[in-house]
C-alpha cells in the first residue's frame, strides 16, 4: 500500500524538475525505499508467525492444565508434602 503510494508520487513528480533535484525523491531513492518497505513486510510476517506460534503453544498448555486440574492439584500437594 505504501509502496504503491511512493510509485504514484514518483510518477506525478516526473513532470516537475525541481523535485528531481531533491535526493530523497530520485529514482534510486524510490527504489531503495520500496525495497526497504518490502523487506520490512517480510520481517513483520515472520514476527507474526512467531507470535501466532507462541499464542498457540500457550493456549495448548492452558487447555491441558484445565483438562487435568485434579491430577495437577494432587501432584502439587504431593510435591509440597515432600518439600516440607
């Protein structure tokens, strides 16, 4: 979405000579900015997958804990009895 806006902005500025003198809006800078945006999207995608995996693992552990509360309660009581 942002990359498309940068490309459209560059197309609009082709007719304006003063804008091409500014280094931030030249062809090379535009390509660099678009590539940086695309690389950032790839990093964000892998971070999203890691977050999804972490949330999924937490839900699985909590589900198992809720399904086996009686066993866990007994195990904790037994462990505390041996410690004290």
